[in-house]
């Protein structure tokens, strides 16, 4: 029986590459040895690629974490005890017992062998960065939302402590888990946030095994208010689209809600259900992005204070690239328009290959890393590439995902659509190059009159300011907010009720 395996690396790669899916370091295989060999090879490459983050990560690992910590009670003690026993079972090699402590949904996705592969390789990867594994540290319920109770288990190594998050269902069964790689400091809420002008309530997007917790920020008053659904880029990201020190979606939610626009944001499927997504051999970009975004618009239709005629999508990065697909799949036609924020116009592999060229030129990756990944991505441009029968040397994870995304050309898809678009772009963005992508958008959409473009000279891919002609990855470690002028431009466009 084939198993699908993935270990989330010490540093999340989606900030380096625009669109490496959560499953990039997974590969279908027949043997444990193959998994360990494959992940060891990729870890060596990625460790070199991300060397600029290592010292920062190790320094930050022992800082106090920010975020809500739930008060203690017997109910929480139960979750903490269950989480502690789960990790102890993994460490003791009691994988069958750990599997029994897993939810029904997780059991459908993984096996004893999968758990063993995951735990052994995860420890190997962390030990390469932080020395020998010592023990389990503190176990704390960090957050409870309407889908999961999230318990943090500290993994203590010689040189660092890593928080491992167990997502538990209502019966205290483990439903999913992931390694949390960055611990702060994070940017504070922006000064333009006016919390006295809006309220927030917790919601659930979808249902079943892949239900997602979300937050609806809604202005005070009777409404009805226009609304924006925020859709993240690639990788496993939370509702704030947290990337190292940045929380761009929190900034947008607070900023827009302070100016009379409701905002719905939610944890991405690959974040809330990381393992179950990884273990899905039929995972596609629609499952990862499109489907949940459309479910979010359906939820807004039912909200009394939301104007169902003014529901907009804001897609960032991969989310922006998928906006035309969302519009195409919106059978109810309740998307009034969309904001494409740093979204590629071309195929994802063309965009990523440009990123590698830049990273090599500024010394962020070695020639070895460059050659490995460019070879991998160039396979996707082969017209004979098939996810059902990928080349033996293909190592970018679930081939079905690439079948679903590698032919998407957002600008071409939007050519014959009618929904108005606001396309915004940072000119210092090295992940989506403004001088390459914007001309492609403009050429494809030249016959449309309801397209608005806005370029920002100082902004990077996550729309924070920096200096120099082009940003670099380490800029994302600097706490910063999306500038108010970006929020104002989005507010102005939405309230103009573009046709």
C-alpha cells in the first residue's frame, strides 16, 4: 500500500516560493527508506536555501509567544493530558496506540506506518538544526475555536524549543497537527485600526472533515454593509496570513472594518487540516483555494447585515491568481468583483522560475538548489506532463495538485469575464514581478473597461514598505503593517460600487 508523507520544514517555504503547496515535500512511495532518503535530500537543499533564517529562528524560539491563552479548567486539563499522551506514544514508538487516539477523519488519512515515518523524519530534520531531542516541555491549550481545540506541546532540543500544535476535536481526539516554525515578535495591530467601530464574531466555513474556523469583522450599525472575503496565497497560513513577523490579513480586516466594510477571513485548509490535506492523493488547487472561498461567500449571503449584492473577493498571491477561477465557478454569481493583490498573470511555474533567478543572483540560494528546483519546475512545462503518471524524478509532491494548477493563466481566464477587478501590486515584490506581470494583465484585459490598476513603489509581496530597488526574504522578519494608503485605495474602490 502506498503512503503519502510530508514533514513541514523548520521554516515555511511559501515565503520563498510563490506556490509550493503544503505537500511539496511529500511523495507517494512504497518504503519508509524512500521517505527518509527523499526528505533528507530535500531538507539538505532547503536548509541551504533558507540559511538566512536559521539564526533568527533559533534566537526567537525561546521568546514568549503572543496570542490568546485559555484559562485553566478541568476541560482544558483533559485536552492537555490527551495531547501529552499522544506525543509520548509517538516518542515511545507506540504508533498503533497514537492512531487509536486520532479522530475518525484523521484515521481515514494516515496509518501506523505513516505516523512512524512522520515522527522519525521530523525529529531528524529538527535535530539537524537544533541538536538532540531532549524531552517534552510544557503542554498548553492555546486556543479553542469552533472547529478545534489547539494544544501546544513544546519539543525540547539541545539548542531550541519548537512548538508542536495538536488540533483536537470535541471528544479530545487528535484531528490534525503541525509544527509551528516562527514564534515572534509579530507586528502589532495597525494604528488605523478602530476597534470601537466594529465587532468580530467567530464563524465556520463549510462542514465535515474540512470545516474551517473564521472571523467575521463587521462594522457597527444596521448595515447592510459591503463585504470582502480574504483568500490567502500558497502554503499553510492562518486567517491573518501570518508570515514570520507580518499579519497582512489582520491589518486588512481591521482597516476595512474600521471604514465600514465587513471582512471575512479564515484559516486556510492546508493550515487547519495540514495532515489530512497532505494525505489526500487527490488534493487540488480548487480544494486548497477556490472551493473554500466560494463557501465563504455563501456564508456571507446569510448574514443579515451584509449586502449580498456587494460581496467581493480579495485574493493575495496564489489567491489572486485563482480569482478568475473563483468567478468562473461562482454558479450563483454573487461575487460582485475582486481585488487581485500581488497575483500572477502567468503560469505558476513561470513565476517561480523567475524567483529562482533572482534568489540566485542575490546569493540567497546556491547553484545546487537552483539547479534542483528549476529542473523540477521545468518538468511542468512539458506538454506531456501528467499527474497520473509523473516522471520518476519528479519530487514536488502530489502530482494531482500540479495537474490542477500548472495550466492556469489568470489573465487569459479573466479576459472574457465581466466582474470588475482592482489589481494592486508592490513594485519591490521579487515573488511576483510588477514589470513582468502587470503588462501581461494589461495586454490580456485591454478590451475591458472595468479594470483598475494601482502600483506601490515601496511595497514588497506582502505589501509592507522597505528600501532598495527589490525586496529580499529577510524583510519579512521585520514587524510592519500594510500602509493605510493601501487600505484607503481598497475602501475607495469597493465603496465606488464598480460595475
